[in-house]
C-alpha cells in the first residue's frame, strides 16, 4: 500500500488522490476488500474515472498463466495478465486473441470488466463471448466459480460490469488459430462519410474492419475516410510479440495540438493512400495496435488530459446520426486527430454490455470547456437516436443518460445487492452515475 497519490485513467482526466494497494495473492485481495470500499484497477487503460476511487486494488500482481492447451487454444490465467503477455505465449504457438481492443496493454480482468470489443465485433462479438468461466472474489470473501451455467446472473453482471460485482481473479477463454503474425490488409479510400459507410456494407464479410475519419475536414471533404479491412495471412512467420513502444518523455504543450496542426496531420495521413483501393500485407501490431508504437501517447494531449467520447447508435438511425455527429464535431473547430468508426453486430447477454447492432464512433478531444459543450450536444443526438455511451471511455456522462442507455441497469443493481457488492466494490464513475 502507498499513501494517497494522484491517479488518473488513460485520458488523464479527472485526477484523484487514492490509497493504492498492490495485492499479489488471493489472500491479499481478500484483505484489501475487508478493509473497506475498493476500486479494482488493472493497467489503467480505461479512459475516465471507472478505475478511480479512494482505495484502489491494483491487480497486475495477479499475473500468472495457469494453463494453456495449445491443441484447443483454451487458456486459463490470472486477471492481471495482460493481452501482450497472452500474445507473447500464444502467438508463436499459432494462436491469437479472439477479440482485441486498440491496445494490447490491458489486463484480462480489465478486458472482462469492460467487455472490450474490436474490429471484428460484427463477426465475432465481444471479448466475453469467448470467456467460458471466471473465478470471482465476492464481498463475503468467498471465491466463486462463475460461468453461464454456474451463477449465470453474476457472470452476465461481471462481464461488462466495470468491476462493480466483485474482483475477477482468474479467467478461462478460447483463442483463435492463426497461421501467421501478418495481416492481409485492404484499405478503401473514400472522399466522404457516405463512401465509408458504403464500404462497410460492401465488405461486411471481412473478418476485421475499421474506419479512420478526418473530423477536421469540412465542406466537400466532410467525413473523408480510410476504411481498413483485414484477414489473418495464411502463410508467414508466427514469431513472438514485440516489446512496448517508444516513450513520450514530456507532456506536449496543449497549444501544439490545434486545428491547424491536426488538419495538416490528417491531410498527410489521408494522402498517404494514393489509390481508391490498396491491398498489402502488414504486421499485426500496426494493424491492431498502431498507437502502441508510443507507450505514453496520452501525453500528446498535454497535462490537462483529454476526453474520449464513444457512442453507438442503432442501425435504424445509424447513418443519419453518425453524419450529424461528424458535422457537429467538424463545425466545433476542436482538433481531433483520432477518430474511429466501426460497425457492431449483435450484442450479448452482459447486463451493461455496450455493443448493439449499429455504428460506433470514437473521438478524442482535449479536456476543457469547449470539449464538454460539444459532448453535451452529442449526448442529445445519441439519446434521440436511442444510443448509448461506452462506460470504459466515459468521464462525464450524466446519471440520466446512463439510465436511458442501459435498460438492464435495475437488473444489474439487483445482482450486485444479491452478492453483497453494493457499497463494497465502487468507483468514482459509479458514484457519479448514481450506483451505490
């Protein structure tokens, strides 16, 4: 344990003073839980305040691989194991993550708590769709074996439950077989948002798909995009996973990230693709984890930090709502170099699961009054469309918007109460959203 220290999420906004504990065994975790309300935290890659609280259990010390069957791809590991650790062991043996977010530097426990999704949600669902069982320490100190058959209510509340039901100690999930570490990538260059959305429909059969959008461009270039499609290569080297990227040694002055510098970057990034359609082979790191090349890229937004705003809107309102969001962001004049569009498939049974069939847009904004005003405008758009915000990215959603977007909230709170989690497993985000 340390005395109170400043702690933040990956967005570096907000910052709280917290007492941080570093348990390394199940008994250590139980002792921390007995000490009072606690917030579970992994590698701190959730963006806002979901892993912040007055007392934090930082769980990366639970970092053991328990079992791996390299004939079936079934892996059991402790919750503090990172996805990078999994790849380092599994990829040379011909196995890859079933679902991965945009960084491999998240823990398995964090991936479960956030029910992370990736570029293949339309085909393969979210991470917990591939999880068969969990070991969860509940408020009483008992460790429960949890699955879709055993304590199914706790399983579906814990998957995507943001650490508010108990402490995930261990998980078993199945990897996907691959023949190479390489990805056969197709890049579709579109001059408008409509072109990008058409590309998603045309290439709906692709295993992986993601769009980068220029959210600074206006006029005839509004929503110009690069849609990246990918398939695991059928031949090539498996090799081992690479190491962490280069550090960003200092905080970038906030004034350097402005509309003009971002417009220049976006023009260069969009212009690097010279033809309407390009096919080539790339490594899995630049395809899945381009930002991992800089291990501290969050420092590029300056000391004040940034907001990441991610919403999903259902298919029926999808195109119009995304188009209006792009117009609002472009008209705001706020610099946003990182904007990602994806298509979701069916959601799962997680009570606080984020994905649903439709479109999801993610945008980064320097923290400040202008960004907060823009987010409020986007909130109204998302609510009107029947959408919701992603808890893992959120740092300022209202309790009303949360309740409107998550219809199983009452059921989730009933499960928390049933297992004694209410008031024991907490976070700054949960309190802000009205969860006890």
